[in-house]
């Protein structure tokens, strides 16, 4: 899958990684202090409406800003993000979509 966007009159092409299926997006959980390794999650779009996930998005905007390419980076421990996802979805079915960095 390829995404085409126009930026300032020029066209930019971005490849979407193979493991990011339609209706999903990539999130990298980055723990402060490095107490856990960073992990990349493939998350269903429906999680965007979950209040806990929205708080993480607000923290990410404050920490990293909005001008960012690639996976969405959130400032939280990977185990914390797993807990948030478990509240929202049947996370055990998505555990295979997690990669440590």
C-alpha cells in the first residue's frame, strides 16, 4: 500500500509497512529512563477514541510535537500501553503484532 500526499506543491510518496494492515496504525512506546525496551505496536484505529489513549496522544503532542513521520511515538512504558490496549480490545489476539527495538 502506498500513500500519496501533497506538501507545498510537491508530491511525496510514503510506503506503509507490510505489517500495518488497513484499519490499523503503528505506535512506538518509549519508556522514560530506558527502564523497558521500546516496543512497536500495531493498533486498531478504534483505540483512538479510548480516553486513556487520547491522554497518551496529548502527552505525545507535548513531548514530540506534531511534525513527525513514521510510527506514532508515545511517552509511556510498553507494559502501560499493553494495559491500555487490553482495556479497549482483546489484546491477546494482537500480541503477535508487537516488536521490541
